[in-house]
């Protein structure tokens, strides 16, 4: 099969930052689906892995990136019960396994979902990683209950990104919270409003912006942007006994003592945790994706696809990674094969 990958961690404008190569078709294990990929999307995790997986060395075997895909099941393992050959699926996959930037990929059935029937492969590929991340943040880390948000406020930092875009929709449609989202450009503000945000604030002067809009503090904060950059603002804006959930790792230490006086809870979210550690509840990601698929089919929520590119080749992946690294990306960027 054909694949696109890396052998060295190189700047995206380097001629060999991505390479095209052929490799053997993978064989499904007992619980695996062998999926023929139709479309993938690119997330910040893709360029972070590309930048760090092969620093100061050259890999013997190219590493295949990619953790968002939609495609058709070609074969199933002996113990698979949730899917059959020919099913259309979408999923994010496992960080420790070969990614989806290839013609074929293996994925455990417990972390895959049936693709929404009303969406194209491109529209579906935009969603799995971000929908799982947002869902786990809202309903599992913060333990927010559906329809519990009347007269309550939640701040979403990074509203126009991939996770923010679907997170805003889930909050508005399922919890009824008043959603305040950060955006700093006209186009990102418009995008957040289209996703359902009630109030927009500029993250560059977050505390002042919030106060100017009449908010001294909020019940919850979802941070889908720079954790270090916004730490002090989050500590000031969260209510006593409030909760914060973040998805972005820090390079330096942050002062957790800033949360102690208010008895604030802080949560980390990493969508890959269940698959990486083979947790007993790993199958819940299948259940989440099935619920998300139903919400999409009912048109309760919509795809976050913004731009579509074409081609399983190095030049296309260079273009999309460059856009992701620029910090100017809105919603999701999808590559169709």
C-alpha cells in the first residue's frame, strides 16, 4: 500500500519533511478493522509528532502520522462484533500505532464508530479526534450533565479551533450553557458565532475583555489553547469551587497554588489515554462516536470541516501542516484520497 510519512523531524518547508513510500498491507488482529481510507484530517498532534518523533536521528522505517480518518471496512478480525465488511466508519485511532496517512489502516473496533450516513467521508473525517476530546472534557472530566446549564456560564478558550468548534456545539445543543468563546479575528469570531457561541471575547486581553462583557467569573473553563499563556487569567476568572479542563501540555511549570484558595479542580484531557493504556472502558469511545454520529444524522450538530485538500502525497501534507503550524487554521482541514 502507499503511505506518506517521516524519517526525520524536519521543518515543514524542507524537501524531505514528508516522504511517499510503499509498505506491506497490515493484517487485522482479533479485534481490528482493516479500513480503506477515504479522507483524513490534520490536527495539532500531527505536526507536534512530526516535529519531535525523529529529532537528531533517522528512522529505519518511516513513521506514518494521522489520527482522524473516515473510510470503508475491508476486512475484520476474528472477534469483531460491532462492524462488518463494507461498513463506513470514522475514528481517531491510537497514538502508538501507525496513523491514517495511508491507503489502509488497522483500528480497534472499540474506538471506531459508524460514519454518519448524511455526511461525506470528508465531512466525517473532520470530527472523530475533536469530538472525542470535547465530549470527554465536558461529560467525563468536568462531569457536566446534559440540560444542566441554565443560568450557568462556561468559557471556551480557543473557540475557532477544531476542538473548540465541536465543543461549542455540544455545549449549546446538549447542556444549554451560556457559552463564551475566545476569538481574535473577524473570521474566527464569525466562525464561533456560527458554531453557536453566545458571547465572543478576545483572548489577548482575556480578563479585561470578560469584565467588559459583564463577566467577573465563570462556572467552568475549557482551555483548548495555550495552557501557560492563559493560566493566570483562568485562575482569576474561575469561580470558587469551579473546574478547569485543559488539553494542551505545558513546556514550563504552572503554579497550581493559584487555584487552591478557591478550591478549584483542574483536569487534564488526552483523547488517546484509553487506547494507550487499554483501559477497561476503552469501548466508551465507540459509544461516544455512535452518539455523535446520531447527533450529526439528526442535524443537532454539524461538521466542522472548513477546507478540503486532495491527494495522498507529500506536497499536500506539507501544505496542510504548514497551515496548521501557522496558527491561522479555522475549524478542520481535511485531505481526500
